[in-house]
């Protein structure tokens, strides 16, 4: 039965369809027939809309079911991959502590399936963490991830003067005669020169005390020479009745076979002797960083 509002719509439609300037040429029977035809058309359209709504609902339910089936299938496949990896890698939460006498279901060293680390089944599929990622995190490392590095060769030396050394003028190599450390045998006491056995970055330190003689004070400088080039220097000065001391530290890249040594200043001869005794040693040291 057509709603009352629809009937009024049809009535006004027929009313305004009558020509304005003339009389209505349709009889009451014709109007009734038109109304019946419109009612039939509306009923047909209503059935069509209802059928389409049912079809849409069916398609939505089918799509939802298909998506759930795909998620279940994917989860089952990931679980099977995880289980096969557990068996092949002898993986269990207490793998390192399993004794040789343990035997479960005829497979030694493998926990029962219910005791293996699994994802909680009650957790929604979309919120569960990746099983494959858990597999990567739980598989024990059975071999070294990187090749074993070769043993590091230590290169280091430390030497000092056994006694005071008279000032010898400018540009003279100092020969530190007491060698306390010489790992790698690269420092040569007879010449006072360190010859680098390997290329790399090295640290060098040198310390000197100046011995006071005259009444006006003494001063001189010592230079670090790397491969015949001055790399660093220190300066010492002593006043009347006092001694002076200075220490230098430098980091240098040295090639294999380069010479490294300490010399008096190449341009200024200075004055005063180099002091070295129980109260303080004038020394030269170095070591390879890497």
C-alpha cells in the first residue's frame, strides 16, 4: 500500500500536468488507471531496491569471510615455518641447559611443541607481532657473525736519560739510553731513533728538564721530528736558582719505515744542560693507536 504522502505527490503531479489555459481532458477512470500504473511502478522499484540491498549485504559478508580466511591461512603458514625452524635449529627456551639424557618424543634436546615460544592465539591477528621476526630473534647464533680479528701487535716504547746531558748545540739528535719499554723493538737506543714497523696513527710524548748554571738563567727547545720534518716542539727556561721542565704530546700518522726522534732546536742552539735524575727524568715515549 502506497504511503499517504506518496499519494499526495502523485495527486499534485497530475494536477500540475493539466494545461493552464484549458480544461482537464482526462476522465476520472483514466486518472484512476494512471494512479494504478504508478503504484505498480513504485512497487516494482521498491522490490528492486530491496533485492539490491540484499545483494550488497551478501557481498560484504563474503568479502569479510574471505579476508578472515586469508589471515588464518597466512598465520598457519608462518607458524609452520617457525616450527620447522625450531626443529632444524634445536631451538628451545632452555636449549643451553638441556642435559644429554633428556629425550622428548624420541627427539633429544627438543622441547614439546606446547612448551615452545608461540604467539598467544587469543590475541587478534592484526595486533600480533610478526612470527618471522620472533624466529629471527630466537634462533641461537651457532657461528661467529664476523671472522675473528687477527691478534693486535703491540708497538710501544719508553726511554729516558740515565744522567744529565750537556747541551750539544742545535739540530742534534738526542739518544735516550735507558730503555724501559720497547714492544715491537722499534726504538733504537744507539741512534735514539724510532723506526715505525707499521703504518698508522701514533702518539708521541717527550719531556725535558733544563739544568741551571749561570746567574742569568738558561733556556732551550726540543723538537719532535717525523720523517725528517719538525712535527712539534717544547720550550724550557730556568731562572736564577730554579730548574725548568716541559712536556710535549703529539698524534701523528706515520708510514712504515719513517723515522721519529727528538732533537735540539734546528735554528736556536739555546743554552743549559738537559737534567735527568731521580727527581725527574727527561724522556721520550710513543705507542701506536691503530
